[in-house]
């Protein structure tokens, strides 16, 4: 008479084979699925000159000239806030009112003309909206891709004085048209704000100041392109997948008590 089958061994073999099939299927379906099934640990490194902050590896970015950042070739480099001034009150410059709210503060550096930002921006908005928001967002316009980027950034900042900064940014990001003054007036009135005030505010000193602060912060954190994020204490340059973003937010929430901007 043959021995009865070892059901425990059969079960282990089936589980082992199933694991191999799952791993093979994830690998065959591409790196994104593989990373979702077997997420890798973040590889952190310190940021020189910014104690308590760290960075992770970068993804794809849209980058302008590192010298003539944000302007066309031949134009003078725009002013940026001095590193010493920024370091003296780094958390306020970086996160503004996003700190001390119980949610993870996130500084988002974006360019209206950046194609990768158009993918990341909805992910950031989803996580900063509604009663279950997991982050509080501080937006930094970082125009790196030429004169049209600078005009669009000024329009978004000026619209922010009327509570419509994200709305203008989103509308401008959805078109490739150069944002002329007449077009901006029409766009402002289309979303229900004062177009004449928008154009006047675009030249206001406080817009110059906000652009200089964001550009200076980008220099401190080593952001030569967009999109870029500072999630709690972690700087991220380039596109980040939704799953990795959620894991990073959860990690920063768990470590919030020891964050440099707690």
C-alpha cells in the first residue's frame, strides 16, 4: 500500500510555486508592478548644510539652465533669496502655514510648463484635499523653462492673492499657448477673478519676493529641475510614483515628532 500524501508538504509546495508565479508575473508586467508588489526601502542621504533633512533618489525632471534659471538664454539671472536668510527661518520659508497642523507638511516646487509636474500635481492635490487630507501643501512656483514659464508663475502667484492660484496654474498647465496679458485677463475673468488686478499684481514686489524665496530654496535643496518635493524632512527631486509617495507620507507622519520643522 502506498503512503498517504503529505498534505503539509503539498501545501508548502503550492505556496512556493504561487510565490514564484506572482514574482514572475510582476516582473513580466513591468517595473511599476514589480515595485508595487515588492516595494524597495528608501535610500536616504543627508543634505549638506541642512541638518535634519535628507533626500532620496531622483526621478525624471524637466530642467532649465542651471545658470540662467527660469529665463531665456542671454537674459540676466533672476534674483534669489540669500541662503543665510533662508536658513535663519527655513521652516517658515519652506512650509509657511503648513506646519503645526497635524498633517505632514509638503513643499511642492512646480513649473507650469513641466510635463512631469502635470502627472504629479493631481497626486499632490488629492492628498491635500478634503477632510481626510494626509498632507498640508505649500506651493512654490519654480519657473525654469523660459520666459513663458516666468509669466505663468507670476500669474499663478498673483491669482493667489485672489484665492485662485491653483486654478490659474492648472488652466495654464493644460495649454501650450504663451500666456499674453490679454489671454491672462480673459482667463482670470473666466474663473471669476479680477483680470485687471491680476495683471497689476503680477508686477508687485511680493511676487518678486516669492519667486526669489522659492528659487533660493531650490538652490539649498539641490533642485535643478521640476517637479520637486520636500515631504516633512525628505527632499524628492523628480517624478515619484503614487505608491512611493504614500509610503513616504506615512513614514514622515510616523516620524513627525523628530522632524526639523515639527
